[in-house]
């Protein structure tokens, strides 16, 4: 199966039934296509296989929530920025055709869709399938090891702490100084 563009690759994914089955076994791209259904990770394998023919490397973007729910999409980079392809029962968690400046921005674009399903996006990670030793394209074996690799890959928090303003720093310093001043008074004066 070949496609001429990322839009065609997404159409292939949307033509598959989204499988919500628990993942005791993760299937390869070929096995998933034959079955006519795919979980989000299996859809990543399919997208990666299709996009390789267009010259894009097979990369996975893993999205983790504080609710211990994960989602995966295929990620690719163009001159304009990062984009993604994916399959989910929720259209809000599928493709991102508009370019995003950074991988973090792409990951953050899934925040609202996850929130609408009751989940809070916490962190994201990237995995290059070329670094995996398992045949995610055609294997008939269980590929849940790739899912474990995805869970174990380095992740970054979605929201980095924002730098404090000068006013916030002064407020914190005053609070600390006030606490120190109260602690130096005799205990019978603490309530004053």
C-alpha cells in the first residue's frame, strides 16, 4: 500500500476501525491493516510505514496523562514545523495537519482533546522506531515490547515552570522573612 501525501496516509488510518481493546498484544502495521482495526499505537506503525515511502522517519510521539492513560501518534517534521497523524475514537486526538514550531507545541495541541475526555496531559516523549529491534512493519509476534520502550523513553513535562516575576520573588522573600521573625519571638508572643 502506498500513499502520495500525509493526507492520504491519514485517510488510510481513518478507514480503519479504532480498536479500544486492552493491549495484551500489540500488532504490527501489516497485521493491523489486514484486521481492519488498530489501536493508537498500531496506527502509528501503519502511518510510519506509509510515511517512510515519502521519506519521513518513523517517529512516535507518546502523550501521557496524570490519569495514567497514554496516547500515541505518528510525528513528522516538515520545513514549516512538526505535524502528526493518528487514529483515535475521538477526532480531537487524531492528526495535526497544521505545523507546530516545536515538538512540545505539537504535544500541547492535544491538551484540549484529552481534557474533553476527562484526562489531564502531563508529559510527552519521542521514540524513533529505527532504534527498535523489533519488526513493527510485518511481524506476527507480539510487539508490546515497543509499548514498554515507549513508556520507558525519556519524557518531558508539558508545562515547564514559568520564571517568577520580580514582584513574586519579593512576595516570597517577605513571606520567608515574616516566618523567620515570628519564629524568633518567644512562644507566648506567637499569637500576637
